């Protein structure tokens, strides 16, 4: 009795699969291609995230270098800041971070030295200075005018809020119990109208918005 010869199954090449009929070869993409494309996409996203982080760090470093310099006038600090931003921009010429006037201006205005000088100015001089800073950092005239309107609104709001806090302190020293609550309710309504309930809830939670530090050009 003859022994059967073992038959080894042959696996088709991964690139080709024979058609069921007619014997025509059909090209099939390797199974690893989708996974490879997905991996490439993930690497691209990761690199973009690393690039964005490096760009933001470069801007933070530029801000710290200028912010830590003592004895600078506002003009000198702005000039140093612009130089630092340009130097940081050189390492990321296509970065959107350095093409965003709002972000660059906000970072500059948050410096303690800048705020000290702005706080020492009259409202009219401060308004002119804020407009000049914004123009220097990339705002056009229309944007500068819109921001000035917003500054005017913020200034009026702060003055109203500071007056409210003064009157609130007087009332708190004069009344107590339910009489105090009634007087405060009338005061909040007189100063804040429809926003009075929001102010009340904030105060009940221990937050007094007009005791926050004033950041000119920001709040």
C-alpha cells in the first residue's frame, strides 16, 4: 500500500489574490498600509503638539526676560519685549502664536512693571498709552478703536464697582441682621440692576469682584 504524499498548502502572495473565476490576478493593498497611515498621522499630531509647546515656551521665556528687568520705562520695556518676541519668532517663523496681536498684547499688559506705570497715569493718558501699545503689537486702527470702546466700558464699570464697595462698607458698619441684608439688596440693585442677583451670589460665596487686582487693558 503506497503512502500518501503530504501536501503543503501554499499561501498566496500578500499582493495578489486570484479571482474565483477566470484566473485574473487582483491587486490587494498590504494589510499594514492603513495601520502605517494611522501611525504617520499620530506622529504628525504629536510633532505639531511639541512644536506648539516649544513656541509657547519661547514666548513665555521672552516675557520673563523682559518682565524681570527692573527700572525700565514703559517705552523701553515695550521695545525690549518686541525684540524678545522677534528673537523667539526666529525659531518658529510659521507659528501662529507670534501672529496673534491679542495674545502678544495680553502677555505684555500682564507684566507688573507695565501695570504699575499704567496705574500711575491719568485715564486720558492711559487710554492713549494702551492704544499705542496695541498698535505697536499688531492691532490695526479698527481693532484699536474697538478695544478703546471696551476699555471705556471697563473703566465705567470699575468706577461704579469701587463706589459700590465704599457704600457697602459704610452700610455694613451701620446696620446688622435683616436690616443690613435689606440695605445691601437695595444698594446692589441701584448699582447693578439686573446683575444684582449675580453679585449677591458671588458675595455669599466670598467673592468680591471689585477687590480683584485691576489689570488695565484686560479687565
